[in-house]
């Protein structure tokens, strides 16, 4: 246990449950793994030491109750109450079903398990809470991974973490093959083939709690701006683009459907138009990126090469400190962590 990457998770929704299932499944398989080894580590080198939530229906339950049949070494871990510094989302607050603790109590709980990383996968729109979780990680002395759209990385926070030999990674997780990654990849491919993109949009419809929270106007607008800016970098010339979540549809469950339309021009100004839909699972789509990033970050921490954290953030997030083309992000990540460079 002591040699493993120790992970504490804030939020026990679909992503966390999928991560738990993945850590168990990949003890004896690599099917579906993007990178079986990163920084010379497999998923057998990872474990969960704590899970936190504010939903009273989840708090107090063991992981094995949330994921029946789980036989991992963390199956008996009890989900503990987390913190809440924002207005409680309606879907949790109805009937008063919340259970949270003070910041000081949370820090004490986190300190008792001494994780390497606190992974923040709470719902979108809880920005103050995400900031508090980042501060707690800093106070406890563990690195922080922010999957939410909250802006937790600033020049100041990064310096504070690095001064303690820690790392902060974020912001806003970009799934392995989700709406943003696919959109960026298509524009990159079109421009690499000499096609000029002129207009594009991406409309997302989802059925999970994160999508429900995104429907709040301020959150939706911020996430739309992040996605639009993330996509625009792939074209050498400006083009009209809109991207973002447009609707919550409960019947989709953890699935997300993305609708794309692109208008471009080729030889002699010939028109090229693309109209398609992509359906994926939000939680499974994010987990490959999470396990890749945590292993890479642990490799850098072991070698005290914190200045390279931008490689991970650019690879894993829509709104990293340094934005780069998606093809460059993947190449830089694989050259640094999947090659023999970091293998002892």
C-alpha cells in the first residue's frame, strides 16, 4: 500500500464509481486502456484511500455498497462527509439530504489518510467549494487534480503548491474521446489537410448531475467560453464557433450526445459541410485521462520535476495554464511519460 499512488476523491458520482471499477478490472487486463504504463506505473500502482461527498444518501456507506462485488483493498472504505461553500444544488438539497463538515474537520480527515492527490470531481458550478478543496490539499500537503470548470490554477496557487513540493493540475477535464476532444481533433485533421474551417458549432445534451448543474446560466456560459476557446486554437485562422451544453435530458443517464456542424472550404472555394452526432459515456470517457495524469504526476513528483506539470495539464484539461494544439499535447505527454524516459 505504501508504495502505491494514494488517491482521495471529492465527489462520489459516476466518475468516481467508474474509477473504482477500473482500478479493480485493470488488475488483470489492459483492454481499453489508452496507456497501460505511464511513468513505468500501471493501474496496480494506484489505490483509493478516501472518498468524500455531501449527499447524505451516500455518506456513511462503504465503497463495496456503492460498487457491489468490489474486492479491492479499499472496498471497505467508508464515504465521509465533504465540504460545501456554495449553495447546495437542488438535486441534492431536496428534502434536506445533505451532510457536510467544517473546513477544519475536513482537513483533519484528509490529513489522517495522507493522500498523494486530492482529485476533485464534484459537480460543475460549485466554484467556491472547489477552491476550498484546493486550499485543503495545500494545507494538508498533497497535490490537487481539478476535473471541474472552476478556475483553481493561478500563478499564485501554482507557486504555493510548488513551494511545498506539490503539484496542482487543471482545470476542466477533457475526456479521452468526448465532445471537445473530438471537435478539436476534427478541426486539426481538416486544417492539416489544407481545408479552411469557416464556421462550426457543437451542442451537447447530457443526463447526469453535472449536466443538470451546468444548466445554471452563469455556469453554462463559462463552460461554453472554455470549450469555444479550447477548440479555436486548432485552426490557424479565426472562424465562427460556438460550443457548449444546451440541454439536460434525464433519460440519457450518464451518456452525452454531442451534435456537430462544420462549414469549410477547399480547392477553388468548394464547399465542405459536416453534420454528425456522437454519443459517449461521460464517466468512462474521463477515466483514462485521470489515471494517465495521476501516474505521470507521481513520476514528476518522485523526480522533483514540477516545472513539467504543464505537459500534463495541457494533455488532460480544456482550460490549462498553457493551451496547445491537441496533437502536440498528446505527443509531448507520450514522449515524456510513455517512452523510456521516466522508466527506471
